[in-house]
């Protein structure tokens, strides 16, 4: 297979080019191209428009055998040019030099060459070095193809994950919208909302520990449960406990792996004008009641996956034994209007402040902006412009307008 490789010989000495070509032909390498200068070689590779190659599609090359010192551009300078090209930076270059001084060899290797041969060239040494370099090229090509396949699969997985996020909900009585920015291809953040009755809505924001594929898989398993759990139960404490039971049963007991997530779940009853919320280790959400002072939706129980896998105890019911985790919800009532902002700790990390300081800043946003979309745009747009984030950022904005 290696004998079918395309080798480009670059040297200003015509006699040397012919000699190397004969050696390679005798060794079984039939596909040999030559160039008399680095500039001609760059034209052959399609990096510059040159002579006969102008306008032609460059022919793929598997290895370059090149003289180090040539008139005009040197072999080392050409190596550096190849390193700047995304398509050719992994193309193996073996440098041929009449100088065996250590500093010349070091400069060649630092410039991007994978090996070197000292003139006069011995056929046995040349063939051995070629075999090693071509094996490395074959392995690198395999890895690049595999990486491309993985990236395509991750892109598809991300599109599927984004498709599971609900679209904005907007009617005269309530508006809910969300947004997410990922630090990697896949995310461990998840938001979801559902209308459980004509005048009742359930909302949840989840942040799974870690990043990347493992967190995304946990996130997807949680997403598959939410529609059933939140439609069946209108108690945020029961939702949190059911998610906790799932995490403990599926991960801790079956796989021996401890995964946890933070979550904030709330239900809005428009008929009773009541907001019921439970936060499990999550950053404090913010609620403005009738444009008054902000109320922090602070954590009332440990993160999901860290609690015993037992049923929730309803508020007011006997606690029983110590093995039960009591998760009393925070209950808020409003007369006219309410605004709510939920977010993951990626936003706190981005702001570089404490939870309390971040909450104060976000509370001002709630006071100033009128709609749920305005909340989201005001917070997320500057982050989108900067692009670089170290953790996933997700948020949900809700607006219950007054009469």
C-alpha cells in the first residue's frame, strides 16, 4: 500500500533529483513528482499560483523529501509555510541536508520536519526513513478521518439535543422563554416547561455535573422523564424527588457511578396567583412580585442524586423517620404581576461574582426590562459576542403581566 504513495522530491540539484527518483523507483515507489525549488513545490501543492499549476486542482501528496538549503526559499521556510495550512500541516517532510551540524538539524525539526537524512544519501537508510514516515502519515490520516466522523456525530447529537428544548411560550397571561450557550459540543444543561392545565404551568431548569458527552447522556435521560412527571404531579418537591430516585436507581445502584445535578422546579397557578418552587442545590433564582423587592428562590434541599431514594413527604404530613428528606416548597403569591429569572451556575462563573452579587445584578435587569425576550437578550447577547465560555450557560425568563 505504501508503494502507491505519492512522494514529492524538492531539490535545486537536477542530478540529485534524478538519483533519488531512481532509488525510489527501484524500491517500488512509482508515483514520484519533482520540484526544483520551494516556490515550485508550493505551487504544486496549491499554496501559491505558479506556472503550469495555476488554476489546476493540486494533486494529493503523501510525503515530501526536500533539500534544506536552496536558493530563494529554504526547505525550513517551506516547512513553516506548510505548518500554517490546515490541510497540509500534518504532511510529513523529510529534510535532506549536507550539513550534519546539530543546530541545523534542530532547526529543521523545529520547523516542522519529521525526520532528516544526511547527504550522501544511502538507499537503505532512505527507504527505512520513508517507511516510518509513511506509516505515521497513514495513522494520522486515519485519526483525522475518525475525528471528522466524531465531529459530525457530535453535531447531529447537538441538533437533536437542541430540538428537545421547548420553544417560547407566549399568551396574554404568561410568557416563558429560554436560551442556552454551550462551552462544548454537547451540554449538561436542560430547560423544560409544560402547560399542565389551562391555568397551570410547570417549569424546570437542570444542570448536570461535568461537561461533554457523559453529562449530555444524563441530561437526555432526565429529559425523557419530565413530560410524564410534571404532568402527573403539580408539586415541585415530588418532581425533584422523582428525579432523585431516577438518578440513584439508574446511576449509583446499577453502574456504581455517582452523578448528581442541580435543579430548580416551579409551578405557576394563574387561577390562584401562586408560584410554588423547590430548588435542589441550584443558584438562587429571582422573582419580582408586583414590581416589589426581589425574592431569591434559594436552595431548600441537596442536589438531585445526593438524597436518599425515597418518596417526597408532602408539606404538613408527618416526617416519619430521619431517612426521609423533607423538601418544603417556597410558596409566593402575587396580586397583579410577577417576573422570574432562573439560570445555571455557568452565568455566575461568567460574571465572576458570588451568587448573591450576581442575583443583585440580574434583579436590576428584571426591574428594567419589560418582556421575557428582553430579559434573555439583555443577558445573553453580550456573552454570544464574546463566545468564549468555560461552562454551559442556560436561563429561563418568565413574565406574568398585570391586568
